[in-house]
């Protein structure tokens, strides 16, 4: 049975983690299928936004410990390093939106944190629980630490306790938390904002958030000045500025309803 399902409606791909029995743990099969879905999204030029969500009460419970505790690889499956999965989402030119309709634990916190924008239901619990099973939040620290204050990270990593979604938002791990009956409305608003942006400009803006923080100020100014010049010379920029002056939507603007994104 597939553990990941993907659907495309209009310009939005929804990827659903559906291994409820194992609380959407990051098994070899689930990771492989998730990577396949990312390949599908990136290969489809009509897909402009990717929404990642879940079935059941857990968004993702982290590593599949039953699988990881075995000395041998699972039969018929390659073990996918979390870093491969996180790199693909981070490097993708398409925006990934987390619709976190359940708890996020250990590696699941990393999966939530690597999303470009993420909203969790306020009943969801988060936790870096690795230390309680004798390991450390190593790979996920790469995507979590840049979003967190060091004091928050030390407390959460070392104590291993669970904390509410509102606290995860305060830490910067997710964008915000909302009541369950507001989740779809919030995701709809985010997706429509993303569909109002020109796709190449969205991709470049995502790249800025990944690249500029790692550059020196001098290098960043040189690189971003060249990027800015190149964009202002494009047909898309001319269309966007013309549409703004004419007080009309630009040609690329789309709009969806919450039926598209849940």
C-alpha cells in the first residue's frame, strides 16, 4: 500500500502522508515515496505550490525506530538519509507549505521546519525527543537551528520534552498555529498569496532566504544587485509593473478555494 499520496488540482500539488498505523514515521518506503512526489512536483511546470499534509493525528513521528533498530536494510527498500529529503525540499524552486494537522516529533519537527511556510493546529505537540531514545537531533538540527534562538534550541534539544504548537511558532520552527477549524482557511490564504507571485520571482525569493544569510555583506550586495538587474529586464517584470499601474491582476495570478488545499 502506498504511504504517500499526491494530487494536483489547478496549480497546487497536495502531498499527503498516509501511514496512520505508524504515525507517518519516516520509513524507507515513506521517504522514497515522498521523494518521488517531489520529483513529480518539480517535473510538472503547472505545479506552482506544494502543500504537505497528513492523515491521522500525527503529522510525522520522526524516524521509524522499528526499522532503524534492525541491523539490516528493510527488504526491497533503500534507506533514505533524512538529509537527502530535507535538501530536496529546501533547494526546490517551488514553495512548500506545511499543513500540519497533527503532532510533530523528532525527525517530524525537521520535516515541519524545512517547509517554507507552515501552519499547525494548536492541539499539535512538538518535541525533540531523540535524547530519550539514546540519539541526538543531528540531521534535523541543520534545518531547525537557523530558525531558533540558541537558548530555545538548547532547552528543547537537551530536555526532550514536548511543547505546544504555539510555542513551536514562537521558537520559529513553524510559521503559526491556529484552531483546527481555521486550518484550511489559513492554508488557502497562504496558497493564494503564493499564486499571486510570479513563479520565477517566487523561486528567486526562496533562494535569497537560503543563500544570503550564509554570505558576507559585500558578496551579498554584489550578487543581489546582479540578480535585481536581471529581473527588472524580464518580460515578467514588465508585465507585473504594467499590471500594477493599470490596477489589474498580472497574467500569472491564480486563486484557489480551500477544497483545493485540504
